[in-house]
């Protein structure tokens, strides 16, 4: 499954909203009704951390400024009010089938 | 706290072998699938291999199939990646990650800090 993210780079302003798009080459909707789409953030110099699973469920400890939406083949990650600590590269990943595949990443910086 | 820690990276000549380890702590290791993911310098993330909770099912990326072997020792809370026939394009930071849930790999959480493998003559 090919994952395509846009934009490649996203300059943001603290306090303003931001949005990242992710599309998959085939539907990520499992027969259990869940979309097997995750969002990860890799902050500079760190390993990736899970933000969103099942397309819209925030992982433990993730601020509610982050929200995921979408279904099937089109998904969106939104940050309602960007903070300085949100900079890094955001990746979407499909977990519907192996090989697990990632989008190319979106670099978010101030 | 729940964590996974990689080790075993280093510099290796093309064609040689290297084995990475991933040590798990503070969770019931034998109940979760585990994965290896790599990141070449300045590049994105690439899933490498995954193993089921009991070691019975193993999957590989096409780029490493036939060269890499994933395994686990549930008695020691460890996972391994044996890398044979290494090539320069295998150069990357290798991360291990735990499947978030016990039944299927819904997501990967947490990830380790990574170990760098450099393949160079």
C-alpha cells in the first residue's frame, strides 16, 4: 500500500492551525470498522512517537490540540493551535497489512 | 517505565553480517508483536520486519527478504535482527518498536532510541 503525504514542508505560526493530508493507494478500512491509519511525530534528534491510531484516536498523553480524521483512503491530521514544541516531521503509516508502509513525511517548522 | 532499547549497531564491511538486539522492559513482552523499522540518513521511515508474539509468524520487507532474519526470545524479553549480506544501502538507524495491542499491529508504540548501522568499506 502506497502512502502519499502533502505538503512536503509546512511553515507554521504559533497559535495558528495546521493541517497535513495523507492518502493511501487502497482503503485502510478494516472489516471491524476501524481505519488502520496512524500518525507519528519525529521531533528533531528523537525517535518517532505515536500521536493517532485508528485514524482518529489520540494516543496516551497526546494533547487534544491534535486530531485525526478521514476514512478509506483520505486522512487528515490537524493541529488546532501550533506550539513551538510541535516542530518535527510528521508521518502517516498504514497498519492494515504488511509490509507496513509510511508516507514520505511532512516537515513542520516555525 | 515501558520501553524498548536497541543495541548492536556499528560499522561493518559490505557483505558482512551484524546482529541487532532489542531489550524490552516493563510490559508483558511475550504477548506483543514486535517490529524493526529503519531510517537512512536524512530519509523517511521504512518498515523492515515484524514478528508475532510467539515468534510463529515473521514478515519482511522485499528489500531485506532472504538476507535478514527476525527472531525473539520470550524467556529473555529480547528481539533480534540478524542482518546478512549487508549492503551500503542498508546504512540506517534501526529502531525496534512494540505493537500497540496484543491481537494485531494496530500501531507501533513505543519506539526505541535507535541504533546506527553503517555499511562501508
